[in-house]
């Protein structure tokens, strides 16, 4: 297991297409990290961007083509190189006293939650995974969560889906699915990653019910070491204090 202070070359060993704009890249690198931490991926002479770890052994990244850097990464093939530094930040830290966890992912915010689910299921936790997106085409990792549920040795995993257009699963947002569970007292803690609007709504829902929640906030991270301040959020620097904040 390693920690890369300076960019280190990692060879791509596998690429999986997840949807029309998202791919998962597996690299021949291993890091000492926890779910919710991130790495900086670099293409020399072009740019560097942050990505949540889907796994650390081996390093696995979900990359959605939304700009010049990610579109360029999508042109890479197995055997080519992506440079990494990290891991950085604070990840999720679920206490053993919380047995019934809601893992909530919006869009490509689902990236760190599969690993978190695997980790918590191994200790016998009951997981309700709620994955949401605008449409069925935008959903990510549904099949991976479903496969995990089929191969469980410990714990319990319930998968629920929400799409804003109702094309699959419940019609609406992830908060619409989570709210009844919170009201029923079926959840001990909320763990989530996704757009700021979704996280703000989840924070409000959890606080109103007196539930602990840990939220992974997305931000534009440039230096990843707390110098530039580009990722400031509510008085905190997310690359150091987050991206996972305890609320």
C-alpha cells in the first residue's frame, strides 16, 4: 500500500463503460485509503483533476466525461498511463454502534459508496442503498450494487432506485425515498455523496430527525493540500477538512 505525494505513473489494466458518458478505470496501483477519500489524476502537459476512489486496492476511478480533461481520459486505452497523487482528505467513518445505514448517491456521486457498502457489510451492517439520477440512462453502479447483494456473506443490502422522470424505480428524488425510512425509525445514520442541492436536503432531513449524517461534498480541488482555497465550503477547506463532513 502506498501514498503518492508526487504524481506517480499507473497503468490502466481494465476499462468498463458504465453509461453513455461514464467509464470505470482500474489501475495497477494500490493505496492506503478509506472510502470517501480522493486522488488527483494528471495527464502531463494538460491538466489535473480530483476523483473519488471507487476502490484503493487496486485503485479504481469512476470518470464521467463532462469537460476537456475527462473527455481526454476517455480516449485512453488499456495499457496506457494515468498519473496519480494521493490519497487526500477525510473519508467516511461509520461507528460500529450504527447498524442500519442509508447510503445515498446522486448521479456520479455514487462513486465512493460501493466501497463503503462493502466495508460496512463485512462488519454485519444493514445497508439501504438509495441511488438516484435524472433518468434511467444517468444511473450508475446499479448492477454493481445488485451483484453485491447477491454475493453477501455478512450484513444485509437493500437497493432502492429513484429517477426524477420516473423512467425506473420511484419517481422523484432520493430524499423522497429516504424520508419514509427516517420517519419509521429504520435508519441509524446517513452517508451520502452527490450534488450540493441533494446534500443540503439530506442534511436538513437528518437534522430534523436527530440523525447523524456524513456528507461528501463535491468541489473544484486544485492543489489538494489546502493552499489555494478553491474548495472552500462553509468555512472549511474540503481537500483537508473533507470532502466528507460530519453533520
